[in-house]
């Protein structure tokens, strides 16, 4: 039975800022693929973890990923970590994750989509006209977009997304970080049949072409916030509420 590739977030600063689950995974896997084994060794020593490490950085990731995928296929569980934070977010790890996904390996928890830059859109609106504009904005921004959706709307939302942007690649997470965590990847047409009718909290990551955020008109929120609170005397809470509605 193939193993699992665990994408583990590590502390950015204080070495104690790490979850119990992350520590358990780091103890139980066969090997830890680390951006810098020397830095990771400090974290492991702090928490008395003796799991062996192997380097995985921008200069060797392309070559190293194939060997690690072979180990996963043989049944080894592997964790991938960066020096600080989450792998693939301005750090190595993306190629290994993509290779594991392509090989049918279970990956927890990562979308496998590009993370060099991404946009977060919260929940889609519920009114028809507002939803249409919201989806069109996603298409205009492009790149990797992330949003939440309720279980009773997840199927209709994915169908609307498919209608407006095409049958793009998505990763749909259900009950992420919980006991019944599930992550489904693939084109919308394939993912729909898996998530339809399921309950839980959903997170959608979609790859919508190239990011064109520079082409989208963006309000100068810091400037407007300062103008409201300093010049016009609006309270900070009210200013935040006004800007949030835009």
C-alpha cells in the first residue's frame, strides 16, 4: 500500500509554535524532506525527534522528487518541511507534491496548484447578480484563487465556476484538519461527482490561467482608511466596515 506525503508547516519564529499533530507526524514518518537539514535538525532536537532527514531544496528538488515518490509508492510515509512556514509558499516542495499527486499518492494537505501568488475571496455571494460579478472577477484576476463554500451550495458553485472560467483544475478540501478530512483534485467535471451531496465545510483552490491582478482596478485601501479615520473623523470600526463592503 502506498504511503502518504505530509506537508508540514513549521514555526516561523519560536520553535514551540508547532502543533501536536505536526510533531506526531514528524515522529512517525520514515523520512523528513527538509529545505535545510541543519535548520530542521534544531527543531527536531528541541522536540526530541530522531526521524532521519534528507535535503530537498530548489537546486535538487527536480532530481530528488522522483526518488522520494518511489519510496512513497513502496509504502513509506514522508513529511516535507521548509525552513519556516508552509512548504510551497515561497519555499521548495511544490514539485514533489505535484509528482506525488501525479503518481496517485495521498498528499495531506496541499492543493498541488501554484502558490507563487494567490488570491483569497472568502465566500461567494448568494444573490444571483452578485454571484455573476464575483465569478467574473475571479476570471479577471486569474492565477490561483482560494475561497470557501457551504455544503448545500458547493456543487452549484463549482458548476458556475466551470461555466464562467472553463473546466479548470481545482483542489476541493472538505473538513480540512478535522477527523474526516478529504481533499479531491482534478478538473471540475471530475471533482463534481465526488463532492456532490457531501456535508462539511469546503475550501476550494482553483487554477484560473495566468494571474492578471495588475489589470484589475484595486482601491487604495490604506490611503482611504487613513483619509476616513484621520481627515474625516470616521471611527476605525466604521471605516473597516465601509471598505469591507466594496
